[in-house]
C-alpha cells in the first residue's frame, strides 16, 4: 500500500535520501502565533495533492477509488485561506504534529529557527526476519523563521505580508507538483502495481 | 495524428476532457461564491464523482458551461475561458480574472489515457482548488454583498485579456499531456485594482434599483451574459437543469464499478448577502452613465430569474462614485459624505466638491478629509452639473443622513418598486410614526430648543425628516428618572439644529473673522490670544497650584 506521509519534527531531513526521493524545501518567516496556521496551510496543500481516495479491491482484480472531499479553512492570524482534504483524522494528525513543532520551537531558544518535514514513503514488506522497508519517494521540508514584533501595527502588516507569502508558497507547491506530476504518477503506478502483485 | 489511439481510448479521452472542463468551471465559480465550500469525502464513489474528487455540480453553472462549449471541446485556438468580474452597486464593472483552459499541439503518445491522464486531470483539479483561493479575487469575493458582486462569464474561443488592465499577472495551474495535445490551465488576474471608469457620468434621472442582467460597455458585443457568483442553490426558479446524474454521462471509469447514485454533499448553501427587494435600506441610485448598450439580454432559459441582485442596498457614496473596491461595508449606508474608502484615489475626479465656492482667508489645507468633514451640512452644494445627485435614504433605524437637495417625487416616474420610494412631504406629515399624536404628558421642556428652523410646533415630527422610522420599540425604554420614555426621547432629539459653526456661510464668516485681527470685534481669536498672553503669569500660578 502506498505509505502515509510521515512528519518528522525539528529534525534534519535524511542525510542520504533514497535515489528516487525528491526533496523540496520551502521557507517562511512568520510571527510566533502564526506558526501553526502557516504550517497547516502548507502541509495541507501538499497533502491535498498527494491524497487519494480509498482503494477498494474487488474481485477479478479490479478496484475502485473513493472520493476525496475538500473544505475551505480560514486563518485567524493570517489574512489567508486554504483548501484541505475533508478528513478529520488527517487534520488531527497534522495539528498534533504542528502543535508539538510549535512548542519545540518555543522552547528551543531565542533564535526562532526550525524546520518540519513531511515525508512520503513506501512500505515494503520484507521476508522474515528483516523488518519492513520504508522507502521515501518525496520529502517536503518547511523552514520556519519566527520573528518577534513590537506592536499591533506591525502585527497587522505581518498578517497581510505573511498572507501574501503563503499565496506564493501555494503557487510554488502547485508548480512543483505539476513539474513532478508525471514522474510521481509513474511512481505511484509502480507502487500500486507492486502492491497488487503481493 | 491520433491513429495510434484506440477508438475506446479516444472516446474516453474526449469524455475526460469534457468533464474536466465542466468541473473546472464549477470549481472556479464556486470559489467565487463568497462562501466557504465544504464537501465530504466518501469511500464509496458515486457516478458523478469525477476524478475522485467531491465537487458539487451547480446545475445552472453546468448549463452555462455546456452552452458555451456547444458540444465542442477545447482544442488548439479554441480555449474555454471563465471570466470573473466585479460589479459595483452603481453599475461599474471591472474584470478581475480570466481562467483559461487551453490545448496545444504537443502530444504525448505514450501516456495512458485511462489511468495516467485521468489521474493527472484529478491532480490538476486539486491544484485549481488551491490556486482559486490565492488570487486577489478570492478575498474580494468573500466580501461581496452590498457594495459589489462577483459575476462570471464563460466563453469559448480566443482568450481575451485586454480587460484586465495593465500589468496583469499570470499563474499557471498545471498541464496534462494527452495523446491529442497538452491541456494547460492558467489564470490571468488583474493586480491594479484601482477602479478606473472610462465613462463620463451623464445626467439621467435616477432609477430605482438596478437589474443586473446587462452588460455595460462590453468590448465584445457578441459576448455571453454575465452571471452572479452568488445565488440560491436549490431554489425553484422555474427552470430545471438536468443534473449530471440524470444524463447518461456518469463517471464510469475502469476503476469505479459502483453504479451511479445520488451523491450527498454537505455544501454550505449559497445565499444572497444583499437583502431581498423588500428592504429597509432603499437606495435610489443615480444611474449616471449607465448607458445600457445594445446587449440583448440573451439569457438562458430561466437564468434571468436566478437570483440576480435586483436591488442594491447600501454603500453608495454620493461624493465618490468611483467607489473603490475596498472591504465591503456590512450593514448598509454610511453617512454622507464619508471618508474615502481605503485606497480610494482621492485625487480622482469627484462628483461633488461641496466647498468649491468657499475660500478661507487662512490657508486651511484643502485636503479631501477636511472639506468633507466641514461640509457635513445638508447643503452639499455641488458646483458641478450634477444637481440630480440625490440620494434619499430610508432606513429602519435612523442615522444622520444628509438632506437631499431636490427631493424628486416618484409619482411622475414610471419606475418599478415605486412603492418603496420615499413618500412625499405631506405623506410624511401624516405618518403617525413620524408625527405621533401628541402625548397627554407634558412635553419635554427641551423640546422647543431642539427643533431645526424649518419645523415648529410638532412635538416630534419634522417636515424635514431624513428618514422614516417604520417601527421603533426600544427595549428597556421605561426610565424612572426621566419623565419620558426612550422612544419619545429619541424622537425629540433626533433632529438637532445645525451647529452654527458648521453651517457654511456662518462658519466661513466666523472663521474668517476669528483669524483676522479686527479690533472692532472683541472676541476675535487674535485678540483673545493677546489677552491670554497678558495674563500668562496668572495662569502659570494656577497651574502651580495644581501640581
């Protein structure tokens, strides 16, 4: 089965990603209370592009794919809105990870720099006694720079500026996804074929 | 050449492209409805869940899209375009975005239609969902309502970008290669949101309300009509559009084997943000320069009935007809004249410069803000030939509103919704709400001094009532301290006399006198200052005692 994305918090990306693993890095500068929403916006956008409906395997080797619903999310601390997959479980998992990331950022010190990564990998079953193999095929890293603002006016400007920046990030993600499109589709096709062959 | 493509593949591909085009239009229009969209994920696909995405089909939108396509598919030189524009309550419109679905000749013969192309199209739709939220028009569309609405128009053929103004930007949503060509989806959007009108406003009698089913000065006479991006979904408008399931074109790909069925979507119901015609805010809009051009309102069946905003309420700033597209004000009419909306180019030509004829002897800064605040009187004298600029506001709960210069009686104008027109003066006098019968209690001792010059005698009413209170039952209105209740108090105090310093003539004179040294006038400002300076030691001593 195509593996779910795994979120690595505050950790450097794998030193030696697998040969076919694509790595993308995005950078954002936000104020402290914008960290969560900015991370959620970016991660949800990536996941929207990488989510698929549930696979139902039927007889005669056919299968059907479920439907992915979407919903709009408005940010409270940023002048920004984004679309995410309609899945409460996914949202919860992301929020938990992003919340821990935010806490770690806060406790780590005053430099306010950190990064969070979202990794897509394939789980390959191995024969006993070897453990299952996890082969990453795509890695998204978001580098965060937390700024401190002095007054409300600056915060208001920050709301708008970060909103504009996030718009650019979404466009970046879409461009990346489009450019990777064919190869990812091929990868995913191969993965599904592998899965079905088991 | 597509001889390599099997006929089944070709049929599938055509079907995919057709439904992709329809879904693209749905996503774009729904993203401009002004509301948050929410659809449910489902593990069991239904026949209309094309591309494994839950995108609701609004029947009217599908109908318009099919009409525009007219059985054709996007091909080289034949693009499907969705134009998103903004229309203000005054009738000015501005193109915001053009979404283009194009096809070029670059073919990818190797690609598998039934799987890869389908999934790539699905991915492209997801990208479209994301991108539609990041262009500037999204935020505008979320705030549409009283002051402006967002309209869409679908056309097929050559892309027309000239209406976007200079320096528009383009964002590419994505591409999908197919054996017959490469599909590209992109958006060109305006970045210069300063509202520029190319028309001079003409003298035309005011028309009650605006029916939004016409173009104004469209550059392409053959263009299709615009439709609002907010309307009542599910309302019975007399026209029934076949939903996707009714037709035989359900999504049956080789992956999905479940039979078509009703799909259930949780979508927030699109509703009007402008109030229905029986509004408490009734705005008589001077339709200047709204020269309805030749456009035949060639609307589709039933589409004229579908929720066009019939009456625009609120938000008209008479002094600034080039109302800038700022954040839409909620709750109706701002007092006139108001401060320029955020971002308004105050140096734009304004219709009404109230203080044209007044010159201060001192160098008062003649910024727009200053002149406006001073000219809060009802005599908004317009030196310009726009005497017909009358705005009559009728509000449920009053606010201070400028008295119109010429109150046109509506009786001699053959207009729709005449029953909502403001009553004549006599009628107002007879209105018991405006002039309630004298209460048996003693009238307020303050009453006499509060009435403006024109009206006398009547306890509460005014012949110069700027607004009519239809109903006023203040809560908790009984007060033990004062001998009157809140309602009476309100009515009595609702029309205080003009402050003398704000009246233009007196104000100008006294200001002039104040600033000019005139020994004959004992209380001119310079003289007062001189007196104060003489007594400065006394004042200093006083201040010392306070510390």
